[in-house]
């Protein structure tokens, strides 16, 4: 009904253009709503303010509440209120679903519940409270409901746009950053941080499980240091399957969304308890090989999760499992490459660097010493009496002796020096950090004395000696090849003289 038609239908008393009070407020409400809808995107608070202003007189309205209908789970949530709303307004709003969509508004005492429909779909319920709501004209109720429904539709479209943009950005960021994670720990930390940002929660955390179902790693974001320590202490080494949340996720094969932890079962010392959460969202990380872990985020207050949150949780969980799996593969590949590199540059029996490692390191040290005017010393060492041990005790004892010799050599030098096994019973020691002839001779003498002490090999004392040759850079040689020849020649002079230490000079 338009303003002019209302004037005509009211009879001759309105010839002057004045309206009866009950008609003036209600008709003006429709005009106000049309104006505000055509001018800009209205807010629910603005619309309720118009309803309150125009209906408080003719209908005695004292309060109004708009409830939105969640399309995913069918629940009603309060979206806007004006005036003192009653505690059971939600129950009154639900009564409109007991009647057909085209039925008149539902009256319950001093309240009227009006279904909000647009485009053939119900989007919410408007509950009005007032002393004379029987004066509310059907056309005004229908017109107001349509305008409120249109506002809800516009706002829902904007929320959906923002959600889609946020979800797309979250998944893209997670994918891009996750592709660079080179360890499961790094992937877990990234996932915890991204999940907290995705759902805008106060706290988030992740734990990862091994093939045996035991929790191997746990990390959180937004936690105090005490909480972080408690999280690792309470979770790492425990069975993931002991968690009620884990059981529920496995049962429903998807995320668990809890609005209030006081209404659900949580375990003492678990994720939720340790992080002191009142509401939370937990997502299982599932790979092709089975469970990978759990990512969880939440707040210290009650929170109503939406269907969109559930949908995003499934996306994050799926992407998170891929990220952890990818990081695990990259980590295994790096470990494999590192092991191959170690094998290529280390002796398999003693674990010491081999000849290739020694030569590479020595070449770098020679370049540095040449550039800064420093010195190096190379000691070559050959065991005396090693063949006798192999022949009398056995090759297995010889291997054990070589391992013990390597340990004594490493204990006799500094961390920045290099002890290498060249092959057989021949070893090399590269002394760095500017050693002079006296310090090199002192170290060689200490090594000779240490190797002369008996070795406990399989319960028996085994004694060997050592012949050690020393060559210095740059006084004895100007390059590594010449330095090696000098030390080798000095070692053989020592061996011909019955062992001990000899210098190239």
C-alpha cells in the first residue's frame, strides 16, 4: 500500500491529507524502508530503529529482534536487537516453522513472530514485542518482513563474499608457504599459525603422530611460554588415540566443532585442557598412509561455529595433511642426500672423514692461509704392529682397534682440526688456526704417547705404536699436494727409525 492509497481508503476524513495515527506510523514505516533500501546498503540496527520509531506508538512495540537462519544446520541466531528482548524470544521465533510458509505471523502473548522470506527461501525470523501488536496491519508486517529479508540477503551475500575471499586467500597462502617447509616440524608450526589466522582464534596448536600412533611433536601459537612447555610435556610421547577428541574425529571422519567445552568430554592434560580453551575446532590430518596428526584452534570464550567454519575446516585439514606429507617427503629426501654425502666423505668403519673430505677441507684451508698469511700443519700417521694384531687376534679385532684409534685421535686435537682415515691403518690430522712447528710437534708427541697406551679390545690388552710425519705450510710446502708428500716422507723416516715423530724439515 502506498501513502496515497492509504489516504484514499481511509474515507472523507482524510481529505485534508492527514492520517489517523495508527495509519500514519505504519504507512510511513513502509515508505521509510523503501527509501533506505534504495539509498544504500542498510544495517539491521538501522532498520530496527525505523521499526521501533514507527510502531512504538500505534502498536505499542517495545522490542524487536532479528534472527538469521543458518542454511547449513537450520539453527537460528540473534543478529540484531532493539529494546529489552525476552529470554525465550528464540523459542517464539522457532514456532513459525510449525506453520506453513504462507501462514500469518505467529502470536504468543505480547509477541509476534514473522517469517522472513525472499526468493522463495526463509532467511530468518523477526520477533516483535508490544502491547497492541494486534493493530499491526498484515500489509505492513509483510512489507517489513520483505525489507528485513532483503537486508539479510544483502548482508549474507557480503559475508559470503568475504568468507570466500578469506578462505581462498588462506588456502593459497597455506599452499605457497607449505611448499617450502623442509621438515614436519616446520610444516606443523606453519599449519598452527595459518589455522589460527584462518579462523581468527586466540590460540592454535598442532600435534603430529608417528606410524605407531604416538605423538612425536607438538607446537602452539598464541600461547604463553608456560603453556607451550606444558603442551610438549603433556602430549609428546602419549598415544593420540587416548584423546576423546581424536576418537570423535575418527568416528565422524571430519572436523569437530565445540562451542562450549563445559558441555563436552575433554581429557585432563590434553590439547583443550592445556590451552585453556572454552570453544575449539579440531581438524584431523589424514594422509594416504593414515593419520598424520591434529590441528586445533579455539578461544577462551564460548563461540558459535558456522557451517562455513565447518567447510573451511575440511579444506584446511585436507591441505594441512598434504603439507605435512610433502614436508615429510622433503625431509626424508634431505636426510637421504645427507647420508649419501656423509658416506661419500666419511670412512664407513671409523666414521672419520675420508681422503676426499680431507683434501677438500685442506684446499680451503690453504686458500685461507695464503690470503691471510697463516700457517697449517699436516700430520700423517701409520700404526706400528697393526698387522700383528690382525694376524694373531683376528680382523674383527683389527677393525675394533682402528675404531678405538680414531676415537683417541679425535680426543687429542681441537674441534676445528680434522682427523681423517686415509685407508688401512693410515690416518691424517690437519691442524688449522695458525699452528707453528713447536705446537705441531707437541700435538704429534701427545698423539704418539696416547696411541702407545694399551687398548682394551674384546677384553684383552692390545698394544701398538705409531710413526708420525709432520709437514708445515708454507715453510715446507706451498700447496696441498706438496704438503702431503712432505708429511708422507717424514712418516716413513720415522717408521724406518722404529717409530716416533719426524718432521719434514
